[in-house]
């Protein structure tokens, strides 16, 4: 085979058989020609012939074949990336047409943890509503484990929250990195002072967030014996902030959620910043290719803004 990779082919787009590209994608995803043939319900020789024709059209070898399967060449990896972009673009055609013709209706069901502070998420909601005024946005707040359960059961299509593991049925897009701090109120004896060792706080009364407490915080409390005396309990961050501000106990809160209370002197951060635990908050979605148009358009709006911010 003549390697023409360095020679630009201006006629390629007009003469390429697009079905060969789809076959190439199936071979890569299936891990071999035989597996792809079974998935496509075709004979293996016909799939092998399709691969040869595509390699002839592009002028380079795309796959190394062996008894254990296939491995992409550098050219194959480049083509696979382009094919995935084209398939995604093709999948979005009906959604984008529906949006352009103002025919999109429905409900976007979103389940999220309390006190989410994300300008990108808020801007996505505002922009999405301006472009799709007939779509209802249904926001429900719950503890993070309930967010995951709602997504896995199908009660919600999109979620915002924490996850200490990775579930195969969900798609994860990092939304922002959240930090937590340990706060006390103005009347607390430790107000205005920082703690050098967390163990100093083991005898303090605590406000806990129950099922909504993140695993990273639960492990941190367990390591230092914090929270054995519970004076307040709520699964909503905003209500936990209320209880801490009123002197019921000290407690962990997201830094962004507590920022205003700190700036007005209602709360005091007890830990040095290098002791603040941090973790990812994700935009979550069910891993389905048959999402309804309203959900898909909203997911694309948030994802685009988040990725654009990361590149900035």
C-alpha cells in the first residue's frame, strides 16, 4: 500500500464511502473484525473487505490485526477521533433542528445537592431558557446519594453532585472543585482564632449534615474523632449554615456557600486553608444515546460552558 498520508487529497470528502467509516468505528469499538461482524450481523470477510477499502481510500494502514484483536496505528487513532466527532454531530442533527425551528418542548429533570455555587451552571440555565422558553426546568434538591439514586433509577436525567466512585451507567463532567472549611459562629470562644490541630476540636458540639455528608468529610471526622457530640442535624447545607450561625455547634460547610456569612462576620473559618478538604463536584448524566431533545440540549449547554471556562 502506498502511503499518501503526507499528500492532501482535496477529493476525499466527495468520494469516501461513509459506511466504511461506520464499519471502522464498529471494528475499533468491538476490538476486532470478527466481533464487529457479529455485532453488525455481517460475514467476517465482508467486514475485512470494508476495512481494506477504507485503508485504500485514505492511503495508510489504520489497524494492526493480530490473534488477540486490533490495535490502531497513529493514523487510525486520528481517524477514530474524527469519526467520533462526526457521529456526535450527526446524533445532534435532530436536536439542533428542533431548537432552530422553536419546536422543542418538554421537561429537563435535574437533581442536585444543596447550595451549589457555579456561575457556569447558572449561566447555562439562563441561556438555555432564553433559547428554549417552552421547556420546563425541574430542579430538585437532595443529598448526594439520593442524586445518584435518582439518576440510576431514571427519575432524573441530569444531576449535580459528588460521587466517591465511578458508576458505569453515568457520564461524569467535572463542574468545579469544591473545598470545605470548619466554621464557628461569632459567639463561639474560638471565633477569631485558627486551629493548628484538628484533634483539639474532638470535644466540641457539632452540626452534621447526615446522609448529605461527603465521604471525604466523614473520613476526616473519623480520623480526628470529630462529631461525637451532635447538637444539630440537617441534610441541607443552607440549614446547616443557619444552625452553625445560631451557635448550635461548629460544622463543615462548602467554602463558597459560606462566603457571604464569613464576609459579614456571622461565621469564622477555624482551619488554615491548607487543611481544607477538596473534591470534585460533577455534572452527571445517564449514559444514554437516546436522550430526549430538551435534556440533550441542556446537557450540551452546560458542558460547553464548563469546558470553555477550563480552557480560559
